[in-house]
C-alpha cells in the first residue's frame, strides 16, 4: 500500500505544476512583467499614449503645435492614440502569457489517481474491518 506521505507528495507535485501554469485561481492570467506596455500614436506622431496592464494610461504626450487645433480635433486624436495603445497592449499581453503545460498536469493527475485510489481503498477496507470487529464486540 502507498504511504500517505507519497500521496501528499504526488498531490504537492501536481499543485506545483498547476501553480506554474495558473495564478490566483480559475480564469486568472499570470501577472505580466513590468516591461509590458502598449504604445499608440495619432496625428502623424504628434500624440503618443503609453498604456500599461490594468488598462491604465501611463503617459500621454501631445506635441505643443497640436494644441492650436480645435478641441474636437485634439480630443479625437487623443482617442485614436489611446485606442491604438490599448490594442497594442492587448497584443503584448497575449504574447507575454504562456499557456499551461496541460500534458504535464494530466500526467500528474493520472499518477495521483493510480496511487491514491488503491490507497484510499486500503483505508476503507481497514475502517470496515475495525467497524466489523466493533460490531461483533471484539477489540479493534
């Protein structure tokens, strides 16, 4: 019969593999590095926006010459640069996240199943034996 510490080690190995492939639970993506940024420009480079993970704008630069344009035009150029920066950020984040190694996780789950089921059956058999001895009045 497999020793309980071996089952614990198998489960720990499996959890470590899952931990390397996911973070913070279901659907969560690994934390991107601080280097991941999205950059967008508009108005022939006169507006430049840098976006960071979390969808925040890190910086906005406007060429002073563009400040002479009507506010509607300036606002539209800022919007275009911001959307371009966010699209660039999404692309950068998609490239920065590595998919989990499902083959390794599957192999470890199969190993846990192979070792845990017989061990648990052994525990159940032992408990059933104790219960039968107690029911018959014998010492466990």
